[in-house]
C-alpha cells in the first residue's frame, strides 16, 4: 500500500519529498516549512518506523538529504551561512534502527565555496557538483567524485559545456550526469564517466530523438541508464539507454491502456524502474515499471 510519511514541524504549513530509500526501509529526504512573513525553512530528514527525524544543518539552517547507501551513509547539502544561497555537500552515518552517529560532515569543494552531494555507493564513493576555480581565477560548476579516503577530484566536461553535474553512480563506480551549455541556446547533454588507469574518461550518451535537454537519473551494474529528455524544458519524455541506444519507455510498456512516462527515478539490479507520468485519464501519477524480459 501507500503510506504518507508526514513532515517536520517547521512552519504553519509544511511539506516533504523523498530522496532515497535503503535496505532497512528508511527514507531520507527534505521537509519544508512556511510561515507568513518569514523565509521558508528546509531540513534534511530521516524517516524510520513511522518517525521523521530532523538531521540538522551545518553550518547554516537549511539542508536536504538526496541519497543513501546500504552502508548507512546519507549525503546531501547544507547551506553555508543563514540567509545565503551557498551550499556545501555533507555526509553522515546512520546505522539501521539508530540515530545519527554524529553531525553532518562537510565534504568540502574544489575552489569557491559551494558543493552538493547527489549520490553515494556502498564503497563510500560520493558524487555531485562543486564550484571549481580555474587558473584564470573564475569559478565554474563541475561534477566531482570523492572516494572513501576523502580525495575529491573534478570530472571532465563535454566539449563546449559550461557547467556539469554528476547525478548517479553504480557499485562499480561508473557515474552518469549532465553537461550544460548556457551560451546561446541552452543544451544539456547526458554523460557517462568511467575510471581508467590514466584517470577518468567521459562518454556522451548521445541525443534522445528530437530533444536538446537530457537528464539521466540512475545507472545499474550493467551500465543501463534511465533518464528523461525534452526539447524546450517543458514536455519531458522518459528513456532507457543501453549499449549506445536510446529506447522510449512508453514504447517498451506492455499495458492495456496508454501511459506516457515523463520522468524517471531509480533503477534496481533487476531492471525495474521507478517513474512518473500520465495515465489514460491524463492524471500525473507515480509508476513502478517491472522488467518482464
């Protein structure tokens, strides 16, 4: 069945959204509170056994939890200074059935002052986006990978890109994300990064037919990627990418009624996909796509 997780008591009106779920059945995410006349409050939460726990913020007052591993590590972001938009990536450890072992750990950045952690695997590898100071002194946003020892490095951008984000990774350490070009017409291209003996390689996944914006959301152990793409940033269409080919998820479905899948979440080892889209009545709903062959 479906259960409501609730919210943290942060304001007169409150809301919440999930980031990830682990093998203990715990869910991490972000709760928001609004009170008339004051700024909104955002806080990372851990939900377990019907109770939502505030994970706090460091060093500011806003935070959000985006991902968790089966080794009890939670990652996300926390603001740097109350009232400012700068953020820093954080990690914390929470064992099944317990409260956090400690506070939020600042994962740092690669020059500048901001970063955000978006995914973590069971080996302790964390990926996300960070400010990166160029030799000229200017700062851009680049994808990063941080290993269990704490070494953070920037991942290469696709040619022509001015900003990059690492969005997901698998247990083998392959990373997917997007590279954005904001000069002129905005384009967003999906990228796959792999670790090699010489460093990190980058491969462009290609273009989903008729689109200029491509956002991958997950990658499995066979390097199958799910994501969604759009021409104008409004009308999104979900896809599966495998061995260099794109497949529209709508066309892979075996359903008695037409369904249009617009966005994807995660993909598991079996190939099942969490997604969202429109049912036969045009209502926007969450879907679980079960792999049958």
